[in-house]
C-alpha cells in the first residue's frame, strides 16, 4: 500500500475518533486509500487484504467492519436477509444489486422519487428506508 493510501485511511479513522491499529489502518487504506467509495463484503475485503500481502484474519475483518459502521464510517446494506455489503458512502442513496455476479453498486439518486410511504404500525416509527433495485442481465 502506498503512503498516500495509508495516510488517507489514517485520516478517515481519525475523523471518527477510532484508534488507528495496524489492522484498522490496513483495512482503511484498502477501503478509502484511493479516494473512491467502495461496496465490499467481508469476504471480498479479506481477499483484498490477502492480495496486498498484509496479515489480517477474516474474524478481524468482520469485527472491524462492524466498528467502522458503529463509528459512522460505513453503512451496512443487507441483500436477501443473508448477505451484507458495506458501503463507504454514508449518504442516503439507492443501490443496484446485480444478481448475476452478486455485486452492489450505486444507483442514480436523482432519478429516484418516493412520493409516499405506508404508515408505520401502531407503536412503531420508520427509522430508515433502504432501496435496493435488483438487476439481471438479459
């Protein structure tokens, strides 16, 4: 990893008040080191760590992604109730889920219009709305 990527990752962690451990710095540099947003699974991030030659266990990747979400650095998007993707873009925006290759990408937020939501059941309130548009190739 380049010093620039490591510095960008360290700044990202610092902005959320997270201690920059070696493992967190490694994962942060892979996630935001080039300044672009990412959609990753724990498994795909673990593979990227292995490709980089760094040593971080899969359990540490899972725990660190959870810590990043808890700190507000990432958002978790669940597809099918079983597969979690983690997004470095924390602003509200819709996603495309590409069924053929299990990939998540941003959908154009300016083309989405939700005009009305159903009322929440008695004793509940709507906390957020996630929009995942499923796609398959023709």
